């Protein structure tokens, strides 16, 4: 519910302090679509790929900069094709309430994801 709210209100991560992002293993993905359904941010799609080893010819593809690293997708993947990996660029939690409010406001004035993978 909390993560759904992120997406529903177009939130851009001011309260997200996770320094992880999902990583998908194309070789074992069976394109079942479960992660697509579960992701609260709606940042996973199934796309045709020559890396696919399943009959559908598709793999799960992530829009990395918008992933909040919640792990909801990885938890139920039937083939254990998703792992959380540490981001190269770390993002520290707000230092104080002023910093927090500043980030919160920035999320609504600057809708593009500010995190880099
Ligand atoms: S849940 Fe796992 S197997 Fe299913 S589409 Fe996502 S990554 Fe692929
Ligand atoms: S960790 Fe998985 S479920 Fe969570 S936002 Fe990223 S892709 Fe979506």
C-alpha cells in the first residue's frame, strides 16, 4: 500500500533511502509476468529479446532509474531470476527535517527520477 502510494502520487523518491536496485537474469526468466504485476512502481515490462530462453521469446526489462529497490518483485519470482544489487551511487537519508522537506518538495517540482543506478 505504501509503495503503491509512491506511484499513485507520482512521488520521486524523497523518502526512499534504499541503495539497491533489481537485477534480472535473462537466461532463467520464463516471462511469466508476475514481477510486472507485483511491482508497485510499474517499472517492469516484458519485452522481446534474443537473450530469452523461453518459448515466448521475452524477458523482464526494468526501467532502472525509477526502481525504488523495494524487492517486492524478487520475493515471488518462480525462477529466482531477480536479485537486489547495490547501486553504484549511494543516496544518504535526509540529514534533518529541513533536508527532508526540501527533497519532498523537489519531488513534486522535478518529476524526473533523481537517482542514478
Ligand atoms: S517473475 Fe521472474 S520469471 Fe517471471 S517474468 Fe519476472 S523475472 Fe521473469
Ligand atoms: S525492487 Fe522490484 S518491485 Fe520494487 S520498484 Fe524495483 S522493480 Fe519494482
